[in-house]
């Protein structure tokens, strides 16, 4: 039987470097799949249903909420976004680790529904460094930067709700730490005993 | 300030391959120290006080028990053996991870005194494989092998008392898993928040 994969919930403020670190992690391990979100917003050019998002009508989305089909969902500037449970559970059953890159409120919803999920907060080394990175992008207005910093401060205050904190002072090191967390969690005695041959050593 | 090291408690039946795996782990990481035990038995030729053991008289040992100076201790064929707490705590404060290679009763004593210790059970892939390995050594009598297997069965039944189980079907893989466990445990949010700069991001 295939060993069940881990559900990994990852959050971190804008500017913490999540996409870089996740990109490096995916080069280290080939046993991770991303969760695909559902949304009611219109597809943008080039976006594919089931790849970038599951595109759903408002009616379909509301029906799925009614059926408790989401691990988490939220409304954002007039559109719904959510993580459908079924595709996640299918990947997990196939033995894939499934990574949810998700903001703090969504993460809290997922952890409530799936207390066995592995939760990781990716933190910038400091708020000063985060500010430097956000300014370095050169894309945001002063007002937008101030807003992002305020959000980051609020999000970082919730880091202790996550099992692990990875500080991204070096993206390669951060990716190696994520890799180690996945390997270690697979060795947790509860999971290991579940996946070991029954009737033999540890039964 | 130096980050405090981890106390790592490791058990596993005779024949699980602990010394091989630990040897490989020490080649991967240079931040681990072994705990040195105290004993009342006489030094053997070549053994050094403070390196192989702390050699103590029976009176000294009993006084240390009275002072609660041990993380664990036991009497074995007329001699006392124990793990003095002070040298362990000194290494931890210096930032070293300290590895205790210890049998299951001793491990239970340590985990009671130090619930924040990281506990790992090194398991053979199966009792059949363990038997094969013990016979392969060619050093033990049938009676001794039967005794070791019976002890192994009893010890393996306690594996669920450890946080992690590493199955030694491949010593290199087992060492990498131990390495990952140490890295991951250092990222636990409780520990990370303790060691992060106060007054900044996550306070």
C-alpha cells in the first residue's frame, strides 16, 4: 500500500519570499503537488481550468460551500476563492504530499478541519528586511507598502499558531529546512506505525 | 546569543544498527555531541575518565543519586550506570545538540525529566531481518540470540512512546532522516520564537 502523503499548510507575508523558496523546494523533492484553488473570478488569458484554478460559477461555489466541500474559503473583492477538499484528499491517498500556499485566515480554517496537517510559517528575518524587500521591488506605492507591512505585522503575530517557523534569511537554507520538516514529519511515530506492516514488528 | 541545542534521546534494539547510523549522522552534521555516562565499574585498558565514562566510586554515585544529579540511572550486573545532567546541560547551553544513546527504560526516565527532549526509536525493518542480522554476526549463541530477540520484541512494543521512528532498512537513509529530524525540530515554532530576536518581528 502507498504511504499516505502529508498535507502541508504554508503561510507567510507578502515579501517573505514564498514563491522562491517553494520553487527551490520543488527542485529538491519530486513528491509534492500544489493544491489548485477554486474561484468565481473570470479566467485571465492563458489560465486553464484545473491547472491555475478550478473556475466555478457563483452558484456552483455556493452549492459547494453548502456541501462542506472546501477545506477553507473566503470572499475577496467580490469573488470567492477556496480549496476544494476532494482533489487534495485524492492526491494524499495516492501518496503525494500536498502543499497549500495560503494566507493566515485560510490556514486557520484548514488546521481546524485537518488537525493532522503540517503547518509552516515562512517568516522574513525581520520587518526591517521585509520593508527593504518590498521597496526593492519598486512596484508598490508608499501607501501600498505601508499596508503590506501592517498586514505582515498582523500575520507574523500569528506565527506561533503554526507548528514550524522557517526564517527566510537564505532561500536555499529555507528550502532545505522545509525539505527536512517533510522528511521528519513522515517519521512521526503515529504516522510511521500506521504505515508499517501490520502484524510484524511494531504491532 | 547562541541558540540552545536539542537533547536527542535515541533507543533501538541490539542489531538495529544504531552505531552505524550514528556514525553516518556524525559525518553529516558537526553540531552533535555524545553524552558521556557515569559508571561504578572499573575502567578497562585504554578507557579514559570523562571520555569513555565518568568513573565514579559507589559512594560518589549514590551521593549523586541523592542530589538528583542524573537524567537517568540504573544498576546492571552489580554496577551503576547513569547520565549526569550537568555536562549535558552545559553542552546544550553552548549550542551543541546532545545525543543520548540509551535503552528504553533509561529513555523513559529522561523523557519524564526533560519532556522537551526529541525522542527517536531506531527500528529494524522487521523482527525477521533483526534475527538474520544477529545470526549474521556469528558471535552469539542460540540462547543469546533468542534472548536478544525477546528483548527486541519488548522494546519495539514501546516505539510509540517516542516522537519519531526511523526504520533502518538503509543506514544512509536512516542517517539522513535523523539529520532531517534535528533540522525540523530546530524549526519548531516554540523553539524558534524563543531564539529569535526579541522586540522585532515575532514578539
